[in-house]
């Protein structure tokens, strides 16, 4: 019995890192944008969203074997 099956329900590995870091960047960027309104935080929000999207795409490919 394998303790870490390939078809696990929750993401793990690199997709989990991308999803987590992206979510943290979104939260921090949104908070700091609301507090001080500096333009750079908008780019942090965009980068966080892109990271999170990439993580979910990688997770979807792993779960479906790359099928469309």
C-alpha cells in the first residue's frame, strides 16, 4: 500500500507550492494596496494570481494525465 498515491485529492509538490505562494502574494498584495496604495502592490497581486493559476493548471494536468 502506497502512502502517497498519485491520484490524491489534494495538490502536493510543486503545484501546492505555487498555489500557496500565489495565495499569500494575493493576500499580502491586497492588504498593502489597501493600506498605502503604492502601485507596486498591484504587480504583486498580478504575480500571485499568475502563480496560483499555474499551480492549479499543473495540478489539473497531473490529475487528468495531460488530457484536455
